[in-house]
C-alpha cells in the first residue's frame, strides 16, 4: 500500500470511528469529525512534534480542539497514535490514554472518550473545551507562555522551549466574543507561534450561517494583525501541510488559516445539513458512507491493519526523535545552567522554589489600616520576585487593582519584551481569564485581575479553571460598596455566593492586611485548585494581633479572632472582609455591656468546610445557637453557618450611589446595628 493510500485509510478510520461512536451513543456530532479528519490527520501525523509515549513532554507542540463537540476527532487520533496515560502526579502509566473500548463507550459514564475534551480526565487533551470560543482563547495563553518561557530559559544553542500551538475552531468560536477579545490581543502581541485553523463550513445548529454571520472574516483577522491563509479544499492534505509550513515560517504575526469544508464531508447524501452536525447519521446512512469509502459496510469500530503502524511511523517516530533530542539538550543545559534547569523541573511539577514565601510583609496594628488591594500589591511584588514563573496582570486596571509588579526588572510583556512579568490584557475580562488558564496549562503560575463586579465577564473561564483543576489566581478588588458613589452597577451583591457555588474554586475574602498575606500563603500552595481573592478598595483597620488571634488562622478558612472571657460565648459574630473589623467593634461593645460574644473571621467557606469536624465545632460550637453573620453581599447560603435561629446582616437588594458611610448606615453595616441584632437573638432565647 502506498503512503498516499495509507494516508486516506487513516483519514477514513478517523471518520468511521467517529460515525460508529456517535451512532452507538445515539448522541454527538459526526459531521465535523468527518469533514475535519484530513486536517487533524495532517496536523498530527505530518506536522506536530508530539510524542505519544510522553504526552506531557514540556516542549511538545500543543493541539487545541476549540470546537469541542467534534471530540471524536481527538479520541480517534489519541487512540490511533497510541498516546499513553499520565496521572495527576505526572507519572507515566504505560496504558493507553484512550482505548478502543473507551471509543465504543463514547459519551458514557467513566469512558475516556467523553462528550467534550476534558483536560484532567484524558491524557493528550491540552485543555477542556466545549463552551465555544474558550479553546482558541486558552491557546493565546499557551502562546504567551511559550514566548515567556523561551525568553527566560532559552540560551544560545539551547532552544529549550520552541514549540507551536495549533487550535482548530469553527463558526461558533468565531461568533463568541471571547474569541474576538483573544484574537485582538494575540495580534497586538505578534504571537507567531500560534495558528488557528477555522473550519469554514457555513453551518451551525440553526442552519446556514447566512442567517446571522455574514462578515468578511478574513478582513477581520487582517485587521487584528494576523497572517491570513486559505485552503479551498479540506481534503487536500498536501495543501494543508504547505499552509502549516507557511505558518511556521511567518514571523511577527499569528496565523489564521481558513479551511473551506462541508459538514458531513464524504457523505454523498447529507452534506451541508445541520442534522449531520448534531445527530447520529443512522445505520442506513452509515452503510452508504462506508460504501463510498470502500469500507466494509457492517464493520463497526474497525481499525484496519497498517493504520496504527502508519501513525507510529509518522507522529510516533517524529515525536520520539524530537523528545530524544530535547532530552539530550536539557541534560547539556542542566550542566551549564543548573539553576535554570531546576526552575524548569519545579515548574513542571507545580512545585515552589525554596524560600518562596520569604520577606512576605507583616503589617503593624493600625486603626486607620490599609486597603486589601494595597496589601495585596505588596504581597504580589514579593511573591513575583521569589517565584520566577509567577506573573500576571489586570484587565486595564493594574493601577487600581494594585497588581502592577514594580520591582526592578519586572518589565512589561509585549511583542518585543516577552520576558516581562506585567501582562496588559486590555479591557478584555473574558479573554483574560481564559488566557490565564492557558498560561497555567503551560505550568506557569499566572494571575488575572479586575473589579469584582466584572468577574461576571470572566466567570465562564473561571468555571473551566475549576473544572480543569488548575492552580490559577483571580484577584478581584472593589469587593462591595467601597466605591460607593459609582452606585449599584459597580457594587457586587450576588458575586460572592455565585463564585462560592463553583465546585473546587477557593474563594477568599480576607479581613485585614495580615489576613491578605496569609491567604496568599495558602493560595500559592494549591496545586490543583484555582483561587479567587476578593479585596477591598477602602482601608481596613489592621487588627492588633497581640490582642486578637494571629492571622495565620486564615489558613483554615475560619478561626476564632476574638473570644468571650473563658472561651464560652453566648453569641457568635461571623464576618468576612471589610465586615471583620465591624464585627470586632460590635464584639467590644457587647463585652462592655456584659454580653459574652465571639468573633469568627471566615475568609473562606471552602477551606473551612474541608476542616475536620472537631475543628469546625470548636470554632462554631453547635450548642451556641445565637449567631449573626455580617457580609456586604447576598445573604444566600449563610444559613449553613448561622442556622435556623441565626440572623444575617447582608444585602437583599442592589446597592445605591452614595458615599460609603451613608451606604453602611442605610444597609445596617454599623457596629451598633450588629450588636443590637445579637442582643435581639439572645432575648428570643
């Protein structure tokens, strides 16, 4: 059999596996895998540097399937290339990442061939995709990471990081705003290591794209500053390969490759139909298509002889040789640059360098205090100096979020200075969060920041960060009503509870400057969980830790900050963030009136809920039913801590435009109101 015949046999194997899997599952999208099989075959077997035996080799090329509904493309190619599984501790397991049995159980419980690509579930998947636009936006983060890694670690004769990123996308990705945000930034940064391949098939679920999407997309990407290429026939693998070679030779611009295709390509009866995109083909149609391919009509999940061997001779041999050369290069690099090589090792294992938390600030007691955002800025500048691969920026709000890294040598990440650690995302919150995910997937420790109210714009990518179990960091300032005069459009009310609702996301709202530092100390040790820091705009009193409990208690999510004499309270005041000092004032007022109260600072529900029952009961004794929670946010969820007998001083409406003190008075965030609420509960007893 000639190589050309083997190419076509491999392509049709991807197609038929996809058809059979969707038909057996009675669910899925066969059309796009059938149309794009030649493209994915070409990228993997002719172009990419990827070693199936070591799918986490640091200098591998990255493949992102942004139109994740076509996941059978990925499951087919991961199976046919023999890609091996890796566990969460980065151990190579030797077994297949995706078995033929997994494909037979496509979209079924526990199959390694789920409905959309899942990063932490299947080795060889570079990012979870499915929400359209997310994959291409994440790929920009991957491209930024490669540029940063190359600038920091490459040396003359030692190109340790020189990989490329290939992202496949469709009309849906192009319509989603997050893709536009990300493409705009990628063009500005001149990310010439990045190639998006656009499946131009003119079909979405509702029908032909002419009903909604008639823009000149080539002109759009030219306007972004991309190199735009076109291949008019999605079956022409030689032209596809040539276009990808042009991409790799293009400097100073990312590449946008428009690939003209037809949904269900290869089916003589159902080309250009939405049904072929979103539904199984049916047994009769599958037989007709297989007959057109010269395939045994009744064979299911057939992998003909020679196909696996053809992939082994292509991507397998090329990837193994590339990894072998890289491993030898790294050994020589380690001998010449041992400290840099150690950094690479630690980064790949998501470890932290020795002394990563040295010199973190300790703030003296001060009734006037310091804003949470200012304390955060001081901590970030220390951490960024101690952890070389810790970097990030804001969605055009660095001076206000206090996220700018100001130490000598920090620098700005731009096209001509890719080693800078200050990223400027522009007013692009959604893309920023996705880009942060892409950087984290590349093993950097990135952060992104904006006002808390605009976490709404970043939320889809934050959710994916939790789903992927990435140690990303999102810093949100202006956490409540501290920017009073800006009014309800800028005052977050429901945001805390909505982020707390995301499984696996650690949400922290520290109560003073020293709690801010302790929260960062906790966050940086997370290896498989994202974190959100919610910080005040206004100064918060820095508590006297010789009088009150040490801020290190924040590491347990909640702790007894101030207690009744003898440690036997009759009422408990629970607070977060800017309301902690308010609760302390109410506590002192109650003590003066002979009421035994306890103050619990609870910066993180998530962390506290993971503590042993004995610790939780020690902080919130079940016998003490009189409890008051104080937080400038929605009251939803607080009943889990205050119980049926408790009260919540919180927000049940949106805010208002007024100075902060007036807002605090209007909504009850004053010490005497909190103390009065506590006494009312005790009277009811």
